């Protein structure tokens, strides 16, 4: 089991490019595999989560060639996938298992989806129930993985209002809707990330979005296209916070995805007083991209607006680090989804902040954090094998006078394999031990 030893640093500076967007990398493999023709993907995230999706489609007979972050997908067409010879092991990837549940519910063969210990604890009823209403047959372990999906089921379109703000549920049902008879319509009361809708259009599949409703009609084909994957704002978030809380920092993050359904972290930090500038905004493969410059700032606590919660759900662990370095109190509510991620991120972060000397109060759907100093020596944090917990507490070292040890950081490989290298390149001091 690998650990991080994160030590204090004097200043942060430089220009870096973080790896490709994980959400877009997943979707590029899924849609490219069922498209007609050859899809070329550049900037693909070489993390274990994305590679699990890639391997799963190779197991289903899709020819996928990889040279580093450049991927060539020889699309099999909507009905060209073949039966895998063994269960599809999706590791730690919740995105993979939920989205693929929708896609595989429509295929002619049976399939089984499984994962690691963490994934095996994550709730799947949120996709099983609406898919079952469409006609899918899915067996589970008390609504948790592994999932056994019966093939040769005729699916009917559904009109479904999302019970929770979840792009994974929405995307799962849209992928099933590609094959269903009729028009599938998803209603979301709170906006969630829209990468699936954007990419479907890029593959030439009509998707209508209006007034919180996303709909498509089953039966059309997907046509191959080239995809340039922008840098992942969820990965950039760690360095955005590091520079915001450091005493002396001026860094630039190049070509980061600033899709408006993903920029909650920028909005929250701006309210806290962060010094963040976006430059050279442009559109790349249907996604809005910009360079992000971040300098040191004096943050202050805020009540986080609930409309920003689904727009920054993956970034809250590192936002909690920012709140710990802010003057005054930061309050988060309406974020119960954080309890069913790779770990219970509210509790795990609260426990770690307490170890570092930060006062906090855990709420059912959020947390109250009193800004202060990381005042404890010889701190040891347990990550509970959650990649975002590991990296968030490593980022705390940019403001701590003392070393911080984070145990169980192997899962950083799922989303950000060169995290330590890039962190140290801008002046941080993180060692794998």
C-alpha cells in the first residue's frame, strides 16, 4: 500500500497541463465503439478508470488501438458488440458501471459487471429501477454490484424525472434510449454535466435539450468523429486550490475544460475571494476550454449556494481544504451525494480535517468548517482508498508547516496518474513512500 508524504513548500509557480477529462474519456470509448467508422481520440486519460472502460469494450470485440493518450476505435456499430467471455471488471469506476448498464441492457447477449471493493458498495438502484421500467432485466447484490444483465430484451422509451442530480443516471438512460422504441425524455430539476448530450451530437445523433428536458428518439445511427479531450477541471481543481491557499503562488493550467456544467469550483472559489483569471477561451470538440491562471489570495468563508453543488460535486474534498484555510466559517448543505462516492466523502474529509486541527461539524447533507491552521504535527490521514481524498490532503501541504502523511493512495492512478510529478513541477513537495 502506497502513501504520500506531503511537506511544506515555499512558493508555487509555473505552467502545466493536467491529464484529459475523465468523463469525456469514458464517453469517447463507449460512443466510438458503437459508432460506424473509425474514431480517433487524442488526450485520452490514461487512468485506471478510463482504461477499465477501454478494456471492457475490447472484451466485447471492439478493436481499440492505443498509443499513450492517442486512441483509435474501430467502431462496431450499434449492434456490433459481442458477448464477453468473462465478467467485465470495471475496477473503481462508477461512471463505467452505471453508463454501461444502460448500453448493455439493450444488447443481444448476457453480461455481468463487477468491480473492486469500493465499487461493490456503491448504490445501483438509481439506474436499475428506471432501466427496469424500460424493460431491462438486471439482477444485483441488494442493489449493489455485481450486476447481471439479461440480453435480448426489447426496451421501450421512458419519460423520467431524475430523483437526484446525477449525470450518470441521465447518461445511462440516454444510452439505453438509443436502442429503445420511441422518445426517451429525461427531466432534471438541477442541471448536471452534459458531456453525453454534447458528444452524441458530435457523433451525429440528434439530442434535444430545452427547459431542463433532454430527449432523443431511438433508432438512429452514430457516425465516427475525431475527439480532442480537454484537460479535466476535476484534476485541475487540486492545483487551483493549492495556488489559492499558498503564501506565494502564480500558476497557469493550460487547456482546461470549462464546460458550464462543471465550473462550480470556479464560482465557489470566486465567492471566497480567489484570484483566478480565464484566458484564451475556445471551443474544442464541442467543449469550452480555457487557460486558467491562479495566484495567491486571502480566502474567506461563505455559505456555498446550493445551485453550485451539482456543478462541483467531485471537487468538494479539495474545496474543504480551501475552506480550512479561509477566514471565518464555510457551510455546505444539499450535498448528500458526497456520502455515496468512492467513500463517504463528508465523513472521511471531516475526520482528516480534525486530525489536522481544523474545527468542523458534520451535517447529514454537508459540513460546517471553521477556517484555521493545519496545526498538528505527525499527522497521518487515511484516504479510505479514495483518490480525491488522497490528493486533497496532499494539497493541504501547500499551507501546512508540518509534514502530512496520507495512507492508501494507490487509487490516485484511477484519475490522475502523474499527480505527484505535476505537483512537484510547480513547487510542491510530495513523495511516494
